[in-house]
C-alpha cells in the first residue's frame, strides 16, 4: 500500500529499514474507508510498489502469468500511465515471476523478474536498456520461484542469485552455469561491473534464498549482505563468531527486547552446529526458543537443556533422516 508521503524508492524504503518518518497516517482501512482510489492490475504479483514523486511503479503478470509487466501509476489519480511487457513468465510453485520489487533512483526505474529479465526504464516508459540474465548466468532456478529484489547502492545495481546446482541442471539440462553469486551491474548500461561467487557447504534446498541484498557497514567498510544457504553446517556457522556479533547480534538483541515488551514468543529456526554463537543467541540476546535441533550437528536436546534450561526446543532428529 502507498502509505508514505515521502518517496519510497526501494521495497524496504529509502533507508533500507522498512521505516519512514511520516506522521498522521491512516492505521485502518477497508474497501471504502481511507481509500483515495483503487486500480485493477492485470494479474497477480508479489512485488512491493516503489514511489518517486507522483509516480508509483509496480511489477505484475498478465494474461494468465504469460506476460511480465512493468507498470507506472499516477499517485494522484490511480490512472495507469504506462504498462510495458518486459518478458515472458513461467509457472513456479506457490509463486509467480513478478515477485521481485522494482527500485528507482528518482530518474530511472529498474525492473527484475524471476526469469532473469531485467530492464531500466525512464519515467516516461521508454526502455533504456534490457537484458536476459539467464543467457549470461544460467537458469534462475529456485525451488519456490526466484523472489530477490534488486538493490541500488553506491552507484551499482546489485542482483543476487543463490540457487541449488542440481535444480539448475534439472530445469535446464546441460547447463554449465550453476554457481550462486552476487552481481553488480552498471545502472546506466546494465553491463557487468563484477560478479562475486558465493560458496557454501549448504545442501539441496538450503542453497536457495528468497531474500534480497541489503547494504551494510562493518568497521567503516561499506558492503552488501546476503542471506541464504544454511546458517550453519555440521562443522559450525558459515561465518565467524566475531562477524555474527558485529552484524547479526545487535538486530537479534533489539528484536528480543521488542518482542518481550509485546509478550510475543519467538523461536529461532536453523539446523547445523550453532554452539560457537549459541551463548550470544540464547544467553545474551535471550532468544527463548530453538527449533530443528539436529543431533548430527551435535546440537543434542539434552545438551541444550542442560546449558539453557529455560529455552523451548524441538527436534532432536538426525538430519540424515530428513
């Protein structure tokens, strides 16, 4: 929903945190209450609209998911100003190919689809450039459909694709491009600036991600963070405890404080060996629950209960059985 007075240029907002500083916004609505206008879209989509000035941009499917559309809507009237077909859709379990959200810098708008079709358009609807990323990087094969949204940051357009190699080969027999990566494109041309391959000990579906890249700053160094692949393998987390403390722990600690104030119970779900960071999670941050306990990763229920007697745990299975 369009509920912010300021520009909303990224699916997580201009500050990448899902928050804005507008006040006196409606807190409830119906099909009639607090509705200025409504516009029918040509098909289903899971994308979030982005807003720049008087323009709202949204991705959509059309004609029974066959077409992938880029749509611009007037923020004043709800009128569709233009609609461009940028690719051909395909079926996905519990998903559609118009799930990634567009992103804008206030001059151009960038659309990405689950088929790897990507394009930059002017606010007048003119296509500035377009690419079929699958031709260069292989099939966008993710179990429940590719869902990651692009990121504009530090003069680059970032696209991530974390995928299971076996699924790529199944959907695209003979495929040679099966690796997972973060791709940095030139927003002006769509050409590759660099590509960073993501290596992980993850197995099967755990290769995949449905999340999107987000900016971060660690020790004064700006970067882009991805979430995907198992958080931990049987040998331990895929990152160091010090990186966990700097990057993830502050968010978990803040989340737990907020949830305790709301009297909401939270269970952390991940398999693998989490002992190197368990004191931060279940001790310092106070996460009250832990699921998918995996004996093969030494996370035996008895050991967890002995060390953290107050947490709720479930699982205690061998991952080989799954």
